[in-house]
C-alpha cells in the first residue's frame, strides 16, 4: 500500500504534540481524521489539506467517545494508525480532589476507552498500529503530581498487556509507547519552570521516526533516557525521601 493511501486518526490534535504529529503525517501524504474536545481548533489544521482531513469533536471522558471515534473512522474510510495524544497533567502538591479525579478520568478511563476502541477495531480489521503518548512520569511515583505519574504508569502497563494479548491472539497489531520528558506545551503552563524542556516540533519528529521504525517503547530524548535509567536504580527506601 502506498503511503499516500494510509489513514491515521489523531485524538488530541488541537494543540501541542498531537498537532505537530498531525502536521508531519499530512506532509508525508497520510489521510487524517483529527479530533479534540474543541473542534474549532482543528479548522486551521484542516485548511492545510482540506481534501485529506476530516474532523470531529471527541471528549475522551464521555461515554459516547468510542461511538464518535467509530463515526470518524467511517468518514475517513478506514484506519491504519491510531495516535493517542489526549491527556492532562497538573502538579498537585496539596492533593486537591478535583485535580486528581479529573486526571484519572482523562488519563486512565479516557485512555482505556479510546485505546481499547482502537484495539477492537484493529482486531476485527486484521491489523493496525496503536501509538500513544504516555510519559517518563510513569517510571516512578512523583510527589508533586501523584495522579499524573500514577496514570502514566498505568498507561505503560496497559499497552504492554495489550501487546502481549495481541501476540497471544496472533493479531497483527503493533504498539508504540511514546514517553517524552518535559515538553514546552500548554500542558506545562504555570509558574513552575521545568528543566530540560523539549520543543514539540522536535518531539514530533522523533515520534514519527519511532512509528516508522516500529519501536515498542521510545523515550524522548537521550537526556531523559539517561535520567529514567538513573531513576530506576534508586531504591524505594531512598526515593520516598527525595524532595522534588
């Protein structure tokens, strides 16, 4: 199949990494179905290639999100790649309940809803590729962002479990778990200044490379590969006393 015939769905395409990945896919000749909670933010992206882009309003926390995804796939004419870029993240040093619960609804329940829908579609179709942005935050529990790091660890394990299940069922579904470090997007807006910030444009290029090379796990970038390797080696008895 020619690259120009490939079809991808990008959920969370209205800003940040999702938007940049969608732009790169368009430049490569893909047909796209792009979705976000606010569809009006997708119009500019659609204007870059109106004949190859269809849009939809999808809120991953809502029960109708799977149905809306199915409708978008039908309008696109199929799906070869599902790219999940939808998510929220906040520091919550005082453990405000609304922040914790909203993060769980989006990053845990919403993630499961959408990735599960893509998995079932590809199982029925006979194959496909699921790529999702998780985070290095899933490596260890981070005190400033409890629900965020917990949901990212859940996403890592969920993708691992689906990959094992797909192989057991002899399904031709590929998975790419994308774990960026801190990226300069609206997700990290606020007073706190994060170290080693990455640009969404360069992160998107690394993501496309990981997808094309069928990477199972891609930590972005080399600095964060070193950092997470160090984190994994810190004993829990020391980690719990670190001041982050």
